[in-house]
C-alpha cells in the first residue's frame, strides 16, 4: 500500500493563510519579538524570581509535578526544555516591559480619558426576566429590603467604567454610593447593580495597563506588520 507523503510545511502555511488563520498567529509572534527587543534595548532583564514563578505557574497550569513529567509533556508536543525556557524568558520580559510602559505612559493615558478609569465597588443580582428584576426593586422600595438580602446577590468587586458594557457603565456611574442601577439586560439575565463604593482611578490598574500596552503593541505592528508576500509568491 502506497502511503501519501505529508504536505510540505510551506503548503500547510499557505493553506492556513488562505483561511485567515495564520495572520493572527504571526501578529502575536511579531508582538512578542517587538516587546522582547524593546525590553532588551531599555536594559530590562528577566528577574530570576519572576522566571521561577513563571515556570512554576506553567507546571501547575498543565498539572506537571516533576521534571520528568515536564520533559514528557514537551516531547509529546515536539517541544524542548530549551524552547520552554525561551518562552518563559520572553513572557517575563513582556511583563517587565508592560510595567515599564505603564510607569512611563500611564499618567498620559489617564489624563486623556479620566472617566474611562473611574471605579466602582459593585455587587449584583441577576433575574430571569425584567419583570422579576423589577419585583426585586419594588421589594426594596416598598418593604425596605436591603440589597444585600436579595436572593442571588453576589460581589463583583471593583470595576472601571471602561470594563463594563457601554449601556451598563452609563447607568452604574450615574449612581452614587448606595444607589441601584437596572434592570439591565446581560448575558446572564436582567441585572441589578448596587454601588457599594466610589473609588478614584488607579494609575496602576489592570484596564489602564491593558490600554497602554495594547496601544504600544498596535503602533509597533502598524509600523512593521508581518510580511506575508512569501506565502503567495509576491515577496
């Protein structure tokens, strides 16, 4: 029986490219390379403790409790220990660069759009229907039931305006501390928000860091996008 030879690597890449699968992967890889190069240009290094923490997190994430298990896991995927070390070092450098960019550019982003980073401490109740949510509101208004006593009440923690759905954010941030926003349609039903507290913007917050880092990466990739001509014979 004649075996069909496996496709050539370039043919595989071209097939993935035709279906739009390759560009996102290449952009992610290009972003990593740009970040690592910038970190090294700035003299940012991978802290040994951070590298060890990244290695430990990787093993926990994949249930690898020994070096033998880690080597077997890598070998089964055609990967090497040296390759894993390079990945962990790159990840650590990317995080170090992210922190550097936030320190350098975070205040500019915050000043440009302070409302986006305003924060609220929130709890919520999700009801199956709008009518049920309005009944809960009536219980609070007519019977004096506290929001904390409503069935299904849960803590959402601290949220920035920019982290909430647009329609939800406008309603929530129109409330002062102690106010209730809703009912608002969400993926889990009709939601009532309770504003537990009002907090100032955090210049080192997650959303601000994501915005600053994302803008920097996008600008770098727009300047030097991954070349694709070699896949279709035009470059």
